[in-house]
């Protein structure tokens, strides 16, 4: 089992939650972010553009949980530097330093234009083709393909986790289907870090939601056993919003409002 894990994006929303939750599984975290990390003076404060800092950050770690990057839409130039070139720098550093595994925070927005299931239709498989809804989603497609290249060419393993909505509780009706509780996120990352022979595996990241849209079978095959369900929040959210309009692209596509009016960085 990997013990020393580099956590990039440690000051971000998911990174902040994982700083508390992942050590409970026995990990010693090395923290990395462009911004200072509250309460962690030992954290490495640098950007992914700094190749020397990235290489120093990965030196001696057993694995990486890569959460860093712009988390919503931005100009192509901004996405290119932070999410595309930055992820390349991380993979090159991991290759150079002999790191064996990366858990890559991909996103549902890599397949955001995929129609969502309706009326008990089949769940969306992890093998569904890329259909990014934004430059942000496109950067996640790049990350998944980069992970495949580094596995095939260099033997560097990756689990790419297409995260839904990771937050303490779902904030809207769409999240009832995609919600990933913080505790389940830690369970999934732990499974991704410890499963054997993953090569490059793409999985969806959500809790065991009653209204689930995608297939969690590949994630469960890693040993992921989700414990949470968004259903206790459903009545309140549905009373406030009603069911999504199937004639509205934001209600018909997996990526929701990212396909029509995405939030833009900084926000």
C-alpha cells in the first residue's frame, strides 16, 4: 500500500476535505498548491508550471492524487497552462522520479454532452466516448488520454476518476444523480490507490445514489464500496426546483448547465 502520497490542489475544495479524510486510511500526505494551505506551513506553494518544483514535489512519494487545476470553464489559454500543460508536467515528473501511480481527478464534463439516462434507461458506461462540454471538460479528456499514453509507453498506472459533484450535500436536483459525498470520495481515492493492476482505468465518481445516471461497476471493481445516497435531500430539492426540463439542453445532458452557461474562472 502506498504510504506517502502527494496531494496536488491541497487548498481547493476537494483537496481541503481530503487533507482531513485520507490520513485516516494511513497516508502521509505531502501537500502542493499554488496558494498557501491553511494550517499547513510545510505545504509546497508552487504552480504546475514550475517544472523544478513539481519534480521536487513528487520525489520520494509512492503515489499522487492529482486535484490541481482550474475547476470550471476559463479561456483556452488559461486551461492550456493550468490543466493541460500542468498535468503533462506532473506526469513527466512522476515518470522521471519513478512514481508508480496517479489518481487523476477527471470530471463528468469530459462526457458532458452525453445524453443523460431517462425512464429507467441503461446507465452511462465508463467507456462512453469523450464528449466534452467546455474547454475545462476538454482538458479532462486530455488528462485521461495522457494517462493512457503514460501507461502504455512508460508503465505509469492511473485511475482517472470522473468526479460528479463532490460537496457536503447536493445543492440542486442534478446533483441528486451525481453527488459524491466527501466520505465516499475518500473511500474511492483509497480504492484507486490500493487496487492491484489498474493499468489505466476510468471510473465514475459518485455515491450510491438512488437516482444514479452512470455505471459504478468499474469503481466497485477497484474495491470501492460507497456508503452514502443523495435521496434524503431529494424531497426538498424537488419541491424547490421540480424535475429537469427534458427540452432544455441543460436538463437533457450529463454536463447540466455547463453545456449552455458554464461558470467561468475566476468566480
